[in-house]
C-alpha cells in the first residue's frame, strides 16, 4: 500500500520528487497541519505503523487528498490510471474524469432528494464553490480516521469517522462551534499495486448536513 514520502505523516503522493509536475488546484500542495493536529487530539484509534488498519487509513487520506486537490487525473496516483469509478450510497458510479470535473465534495454529497429539500445542492455548486463552502465552515479542517477494517485487498472494506468543528458559516447559517461528524462504511476495490479501481461509500447524508443547522 501507499507509503510516506516525507512532508506529511498520514498521506502519500503529497510531496517529493514524484510530485514535481503535479498540477494542484490552488497552485501548491495543501497544508494539513491544522487538520492533522485535530486528528491527533481527537482520534479514537491509533493504529500501529505498518498494520493493515494504518495502511488503509493512509490510502484513504491519500485518496481523499488527491480527489479534492489534484486537477489532472494523471497526477492521481492512489487510483488506477484507466479503470476507476466512485459511487455514493448506491447511486450511479462516476468516472475519475466526472469526479474531477464536479469536484470531490460534490461527488461525495450526491443525492436523489428533490432540490427544494436539499440543504446543500451539489448540482448547483462548482468545484471551487463546493470546496470553499466546507473550508469556510471547517477552518481547522475535516479530520478522518479508520475505525475498523473488515477485509484486506483486493476488496478493502472498512468503517470510518469524519469530523470537524463548525467555526465558520455554512450556506448562510452562522457558526455554532459544535462538532459535526458522521460515520460511514467504504469499500475500496484495489489492484495488485493497491490502487483504487472502484470506491463505494455509504453514510447518512441527511443527518450530516442537518448538523450544520443546530443552534
């Protein structure tokens, strides 16, 4: 599985010679210092380095980083260069090009809800507006950890926790300062080089977004 290349303790493919020609969405690699601090302070599991759980967690964090911050599909090393798709809650799988075009946040928040019932409408957001919405709401970032790994390669199934603190406004709603979190299950179908060929994630979207509205 992916290994560290220096610069970030929890993510691969972020720094080093292999990223010299990478095109970053905001012109430079993202800085994860704040969210790493939040992760270290509040994680509920601390997996031994080299364990299956630690390797899966690194793959998850690297994959998430690349889907959000790398503009060109050819720069995304955690996924298969040709055969890749991702789906949310059983909806239609998207190709890597489709995910890159609409943005990782909008792909992850895909929904069949009628537009009038959407707290956040991914169909009306751009790559940049979606990213800005969540970076503004979570100035310290949105941490993620692996809680359990149910199976190893080639069909890696695991439970995860995603959390942050709403210390900035969200779609016109003022910050309440409370923790916003959700739990989910993900399945990574990987090749012999542990590159993701298919990602399937399942979580309760409505409860997550409703957490932004509490007073």
